């Protein structure tokens, strides 16, 4: 047994060293991102590694972590050593900035307010649209099941929520109580609340739950693409939100690791013409549409988009606490009437 | 602690190594288990009693804790009933493939919970193997508290079987014969003679299954639906609070659950002590 | 002391003379209930894993388990188990030695504390390490300034895994070593053996099957832990994803068949565990703890 023990310990030590070696062999960047960008960054990362190698001779590996946007921000604050964060919304990067890891003025460091791509929220319904869902109104009807993730943890879900709010505001003539009533009715129709957008898509697409999925436009297109247009169709509501997922270098981490140069180059790379083209190909709306293929752009429907910077919301700094803080509007709509 | 006199920590013994073994075990437990758990309790304590109370009595927390407990109680109850039947069948009867079945009872201990979670979801989702049969009848399992119950029955299944089995094996058949000789019908013998003797073992298994179920996360989150106030279990709420930067809430709920599991653990030890006193050593 | 020899032979049905068993219909009913319950709750999920894994075909299956991220997850899982299991083995031996061979104050408390991780939610096991070692945690600033990464890296995953698997080896050894008493050791010592010689030549061989039993169960849990590891992992693909976490990621990527393919590897591990466990119970019943001899 003594010998066995020694063998086990040696094996453990050896495998540890084996695991540790590649980490030091070349430059590694960690991109902490939100849920639906998996496919996009797979493509971008490969292209960037190739370009960086050609330009500098250095090998760079980009590691990815995906999850609900709020949850990812939390992990970075708690010590996940991200070089860059590419999250679903400004508020989450602000949270990271508040902890001192990112410069407060991060948004002005890159073009287009640090959002190399934008998107919006559309509906994904089952083929033939059996519940004839046309607009946000149809989501609050009795018997319609809506799939959307938890706004507390998912960035996409916060955009979903704000889009519904914006629609209600326009419809009921800026009456906050009626807006609240509207979103409350909408969330009453939600049977599953996943923590991230990808979880919701899986619930809707794979598990066959719900009549309509509130989805990122790119996620909806991807679902059509991956799973066949014979199963689902996209419905574009009359009004939606202009979702601007931003990116930022995590200053403290890159300075500690000495990766600032490559991290900055990586984010700037997102604005390059051929990457902008790839972004459009992956169903994100590029910040610089002029570089994208016309046929890719033609896929994006024309829809009235409300920005979070609209006076209705007053930007993320105001919208986040008003709607999503503990005990704020979103929590209120979930409380049972008796305890409210 | 008979035999340990005065201030001595241990009774004298010729066997060496107490200091090393005891010291190592205690340090290890301290570093891995006690100090980290203590850190959580300290963090929760920094909220103050009022702050702590506010969080654990928050309606959503209460709903999550209640859901966790009620579903765990029902699951442990189901496992107690079927666990006794399974243990009985495995000990008393002979039938084909019995050994295989016996070995299989431990599957929930060996199968990773995430695997169990996606497998159960694949079975009970409305388009799943069983779910598609139940859906037309209007019965929804996955994404409802019923789904949680199924997952908890799965993970708690071995506990009662494995606590009852050895006791039943060592149960003296002569007592049953005596009861029969004295004119008791078979059902009377079972319910008045055999079952009472199994009660401590059943209770132990029940409490262990309950403790496991209350804390279960991996298998449940895939099948639960995770709707606040409806199908959101307490461990998931801890994760959600943590992900929302709510360290205070997460630690407070965690501490509340820790107190509860500590209570269950004490209960198990009390039952076992009682069993030893009443029925001799196992 | 095997299973079958202990099981009494039921009397032929219909005589009414056998008083300590049930009538044939009752027996059949009970066996039916037990088999149906186990089939519904255990066999069906296990079958589902393999059926779903091969739904798209064998080549997709092998692609899924040989893809780099899957291999990285398998490697990480093996590394974590290779550290957590031996550590807990050493702990189990130390704890069992102290508890079984000595009488001391607080023994029952120590015994109870060993079980504590079984009844603590795995999520809490992850949470406590984030509270201690996270950047915002108690030791965060210190670790930051010394550039030590614990959570969202291998050490955190290992710690969380060790936490949830602490009791396994000790749980098997304590009752057995208590049963065995101290005579063997005392004899060896009186013959002039040193303490370590006694431990390695007398005690260890006496408990080797129970030890293996505990190690197998410990390993299964270490490789399969999800909740605790999920909280401390950081989910970096190809780096801090263990197999169960990789299953979740694939599951969330429309990659159903691949998720079940990786899950099927874990299910095979579970089956392997059960086989070793059952073999030990049947072959070496006398040499594992009393509560396991059934």
C-alpha cells in the first residue's frame, strides 16, 4: 500500500505539472463573454490568432468563457482573470468598472461607444405561428407561453424586458403603472426562467416548451440556421430595443499579466472591415455596415428601435437600479399578490 | 467518556500515532470544512440578526426554502416507502437478476448529478420519452415542482434501502415465528413486529435522503423550470443571489440551510444512539 | 457471507405452513413493485443517456468525445480526482486511526464532523471558497497581491471537490477499524515493530478492501461533482471545465448528442464504480465494514 500511495501521489504531481506547462508556452487571452456569442467569437478568435501570428510572430490563444452576462461580470469581479470582457450590456461592464478593474471612462476608449456590434430582440415562434403572435400584445394573452431568461442574471433578458416596457409605454401613453401591469402579465406567461439566453433557447427549441421565445436577433437566426427553417419562424414586433453589447479591456488584469497590447489589438480587431463583415455574417448588426455584405445586411428587418439612452429609461445607470435592483420593479412583478 | 481521567485528552494506549493522526485529521477538517464554513457564518453574522432575518424571511427566500423542504420531504417519504419494499424484496426473496438489481440501487451515488439531470429532463420533458405520453393528459412533469420531486426521488433512492437492508438481514426470524406461533397473522407480524424494529433505520435513511435532497443542485436545475416562487429551489436561489452580486443574501440563505442540515445531522446521530441503546449494536 | 447464502429460501407456495414469508401473490406483487420502481427511476435515465448519445450516430459520438475541449475536460477531471482522492485517502486513514484506535474527548463530535460535508449543499461548498478566496473575499486582497489564483482555477476546483468528498474514505474505514479493535496492532508492537511498520504491515492490509471501496466511491463523486465545481469554475472552455460542466455547456449549445456523449462517459464511470463496489461487497464482505455486508 505504501508503494501504491507513493505512485498515486507521484502520478498526481506529474499530471499537475503536465497541466501547468502549456499555460506558460505562449500568450493567452481570456475573453469573458455572454451567452449567445459562442459562435461569433469562435470565428473571430481564429482569425485574430492568425493575424497576430503574421504580424508579430507571437502565438496567441484566446480562451472563452460564456454565461449569463450578469453572472459573468460577477465572476470577473470575484477574480476570474479576464483580459477582455464582451458582455451583453453596459451596466454589467460598469459593475466591473466600479470594482476598480476597469477604467471608469471605458466606453469612450473604442469607437461607437465600445459596441462593435448591436442587435435587437425579436420573437421566435413555432412553424406556421399557431398562436398567431404578431406583436408584444399577443404575448400577454391568456394561454400563450413566453420563454425568456431571468433578467437578474442574463443581459439578453434585460433587453427583452426593456423592449416590452418600451412597447407598453408607447401603447399606453407613458403610464408607468400600466407598463408595470403589462410586463407583469407578460412574465405571468413565462413557464421557465433560465439563467442565460442560451438556456432559454434550448428550453424552447429542444425541449419544446412555450409558444414564443424572446431572443436576441442573432440567436433567433442561429436557431433557424442550426435547426431548420421548417420548424421555426421569426416574428418581428412593431417596436423593439436597440441592444448595444459593449466590449472592454480589463485594465488591472492585463497590466498584471502584461497582455495589454494584445488585448487592445484584439478589441480593435473587432472593428476591422473583414471582422465587421464576419459579424454581419453571424447575424449581429455591425457598427460599420459599410464593410458588410449587402445580402447579410438585407436579412436584418427594419424595425423601430428604442435605445436605453432614450428619456424613457435614461441610460443603464438609471434603468438598472430602477428595474432590476433588489426589490425594484422586476422583483415586484414576481411577488405574489398577497404579500405585495 | 469513561476511562479518561482528569484533564487528559485521551485514555493512555500502547498504540502510537494519536497525535499525528488526530492532529492531521483535525487540521484537515478545519482547513477544508470548518474554517470555510465558518467564514460564511461570520459573513452572515456581519449582517446582524435583523438583517439576517430580513433576508431569510424575504418572501422569495421563504418560497424557495419551502419548496426545497416540501419536495425533499415528499421525496424522502416516497423513498422511505419504496426503500423498505426494495430492501425487503432484496433481503427476503429470491428472483432472477437480484444481484444485479441490488448493485444497481447505488446508481444515484455513482452517477454524476448533471448527467442525471439531463437524462431525467430528456425523459420527462413534454417531448421526452415519458413526457410525451403525459402531455396529452395535461400532466406536466419537467419544469414544474413535480419534476423537482422526480429528481429528488432519484438522488435519494439508495439511502433508505441501504440503511434498512443490513438491519433486516440481521433481524431474527425466530421472532417472526414466535409471533406466528402465538397466533398473529402475517400482516400483523409485519406491521406490529418487524416494521417497528426497522423504524430507527428507516428514520436514519429518511433523514439522510432528506439532507441530500434539500441541498441538491445539479440534477434539479435542468428539470426544475426555475421560476421564482414556483420552481426555484433554495440552492439555485443561492447561486442566483451570488450571480446578482448579492453576497449577503447568498451567505444568509446558505447559513440558514447550513443550520437546517446541521439539525438533520444531529437528528441522525440521536436516532442512531437511540437505536444502539434500544436494539443493541445495529 | 454472500448475498444469496444469507437469503432464506422461500417455501413452496400454497402450503400455508410457512409462517415467516408472504403468500406467492404478495411476493410477486412486492417484487414487481420493487423492480418497476427501480426500472423507472434508475434504468430508464441510464438508458436515456446512451440512447440520446448515439441518436445522431456513432461517428458523431466519437467526434464529440475526442474534440479538444472535451479532451481538456476529461483531462481536468482526471487531474482533479487524482489530487482530491489521495488527499481524502490520507485524511480518511488518519481520522480512522484516531477514532478507531483511541478513546479521547470529543470523539463523537469528530465523527459527526466528518459527515458534515454530506449534508451541506454542494452549492454552499462552492460559495464558501468564493467568500474566502474570491477577489472580494477575506483572503482576496492577499492572494491578489501575491498573484495566487485559487477560485476560477485548478486549486479552487480541487478544493471544492475535496470538500464534497471528504467523508467517503473515512466513512468506510472508521466502522471497520472500530470492529477490528487494536489486538493486531498491539501484537505487532509487542513483537518490536515500529509504529509505521505496524500501520503499513498490519493495519493497512486489514482494511485494504474497505479502503478500495471508499476510494472507488470517492472517485465517482470527485469526477462527477457539478454544483460545487460550477460555482468556482469560471467556465473557461478547454481550461476550467470539468466533464460535468462540459456536459452542461454542450447541452446549452444545441449540441444535445454531444452533451449526452460526454455524459455517457460519466455514466460508464458510474457503471464501473457499481461493478467494483458490488464485487467488493460479494468477495470481501468480511473485510469491509459491517454496514456494507448485505
